[in-house]
C-alpha cells in the first residue's frame, strides 16, 4: 500500500506543469490519479526507484525520450518550464538524493529513431526513463504486425537492458487531430 501511495504522489507531479502554466493550484483526487494508472504490473523496477528516492541514499538518474511534447512544447524556457524539468525539480525537492536528469528528446522523431540512436540520448546508468512517443509514432490500428507496437517494443527492450535496469514509464498524450478520431462504438 505504501508503494501505491508513493506512486500516486509521483503521478500527481505530472499535473504540476498545468499549475505553472495556468497559475493556479491543481487539486486531483486520489480516485482520478488511480484511474490514470492503466497497468502497474509487478512494478519491481519502479518500486526500486521509489524506494531509492524515498531513502535518499544514492544519486538517481532520470531520463526522457520522445518528441517535441517532452522536448519543449508549450514551454517558455526549455530546461526550466517544460514538464520534464518541472518534474525533475519536484523530485529533487522531495528527496535527499542528488537527482540528475537528461532530456534526450528529439522533435519530430518516432520511437524507431531512438531504437537506433539511444546511446546519444539516454544516460547508460539511468534509473527511470519516461517514454513519450504517442503522437510522433502516428496511428496504426492493425492487430498483427503493428509497426508502432513493434518499434516501441524494441525501444523498451533496449532500455530495460541498460546497466541499472531502469524503470520504464510510458507517458501517453491523446491524439488531437481529427483524422485520428474514430467514433466510439458500444459492443454487447
């Protein structure tokens, strides 16, 4: 239960950018935060990261790979007001551990780019990696041989093989373009 509470606190931190942008305090109920957790699974790696974060006994390295959303979209100053920088600063404020970060995002690139160029964008000793490619990977509704799924799987496998066995977290951003919006059909 303590892990879930810690995870909810970290998830709540993802709401911080909107409070900075809008200039008001964001209050999100625990029920809403839990709804944002699609699948936690065993979460061994994430549990290790949260334990190390709370203990504060060693430095932690955090990275993000993705496109322009995590690079600097809607930020007035990259490295200061982008969501990743705000998140890293918040993490540093709640732990005694030194928190190092690397924003390895490249605007207008799909996840397949990072499969081949990961060494230039990810610290090899990273402890937590956030993946944000939901918009840049486009849309593919095929069930078999789905290019997006196969590319992301390759990226996740490469990240999980890194030295510190980092926790890998997906950050999903909904598609906002009309050509990707499909009607919802109820099934019985």
